């Protein structure tokens, strides 16, 4: 990943979980990483950790749910570096409720952060990438962009739409030399998924359905993001790469061999 050295890489939701691993991995490859999320103490903590390990990192408060926050954040990055080469949209939330009772405020905030937040950041950063004549964007989608599950109405709607939006941007901005791809993580161990994974009746079932028989690690998602962001993927745009231990390919343990 030599080509990532000195690239300015923005990671939304870069303060913890998958986003933090993505930020750390880009820093290991020599990128200048800028992270943003709402909890500034976590942003500062991650920035300090990357710097302690010899990486270059900055961090600012960011709420992708608010247009003003997105434009202020991008202004701060430009005043520091005057460029953004790579944008990774990782900020995301989830809540599960039965469809008939799905609370409208939860629905709106999930759509606002997961989908509209990515739209805002792509616009704010994409305009500058168009002026510079190149760039690479990676959106963090989900298996719920491809398949569904009960109680995931808002999340699956947001992530399904995000995959379609990723493809639209890829097609529309190819002429500006901007590639736009997605990474669809499977079940990855983070605080977002912890409440499901700690319950054996659910986690054992999920593990049985995962061909590789284990949950993924945030750093395994990060490697895929770095690949798609880098010029190693120079002829790849508009794809969603699953990092899911084979879950989307099919489930083992269903019908035995004859
Ligand atoms: N874990 C999984 O199994 C899994 C599977 C598929 C897809 N994903 C996706 O991967 C992404 C990261 O998930 P994760 O598991 O790492 O979750 P996480 O540990 O809860 O981290 C979420 C990150 O997003 C930030 N964030 C949330 N709302 C934000 C907002 N309005 N503005 C800016 N930042 C915001 C959080 O910081 P603040 O709360 O401080 O803002 C945090 O940094 C999400 O898009 C999620 O949908 C996760």
C-alpha cells in the first residue's frame, strides 16, 4: 500500500470500532489521517493512540447528521492540508424494533446518519475532489445492503439505499477520476454489535450460518477499505466488497451430503 503514503484520508466515525481500525490502518500505511465523530474525548483518544504509534493523525468533532457540522469539519481539514484524497464514510448507528412499532424518531435518525450523513460528506468532499480531478471514496455498507433480517427496517433501508447511492456516485463521478466503492462488513466485533454477540442463543446461530465459523475483526474490514481506496484498485468502482466470512455466499450446515 505504498501509494497511500502522504495521502490525506478522512474517516467519519473514526473514533472507535471499525472506523478506528480503518484510521489506524491508513496511518500504518503512511497516510495523513483525519477522523471525526460526535464524542470528542474518543476522537482525541484515537488521535493520541495513532500518534503514539508513529502515525500522523488529526481529529475534529463531527456530526454527520448536521450539514453545518459536515461543512465546518471539511473546512478544518482543508485549512490544515488543503486536500482530501480519500473519504471513508463509516459513521453509522442501528436500533432494532418490530416493523409495526418502529418509532419514527429512531427511523429518522438512522436514515439521517447512515444515509443522508454520507450524502452530505460525499457532497462536501466530492466538490473539492472534482476541482482537483481525482479522489477515492469508500462507504461502509453492510450485509443489510444485500439481504435483510427482521427488526432491521430502518438500518436495512439506510444501508440498501447507501449501496445504490454508492453506485450512482461511481457512475456520475468516474469522469472526474473519482472512484466510489463500498465495503459490506459481516458480523464484526464492536460496541455496535456487542449486545447481540454476547447472547449465546443469537451468536451461536450466527456463527453456524457463517462459513468461516467466526466473527470478523475490525482490522479485517480496514484492510479491504485500504485496498479499495488505494491505486491498487484503480479499475474498480461502484462495487460493494463483502468482508463477512462467506455469509452472503450461503450458509453451511443445512443439508448433509448424500
Ligand atoms: N459491527 C458490525 O458488525 C457492522 C456490520 C456491518 C456494518 N457495520 C457498519 O460499520 C460502521 C461502524 O460500525 P461499528 O460497529 O464500528 O460501530 P461503533 O463501534 O458504534 O462506531 C460507530 C462510530 O460512528 C460514530 N458516529 C455515530 N453517529 C455519528 C454521527 N452522527 N456523526 C459522526 N460520527 C458518528 C461513532 O462516534 P460517536 O457516537 O461519538 O459519534 C463511532 O465512532 C457503521 O456504519 C455500521 O453500520 C458494522
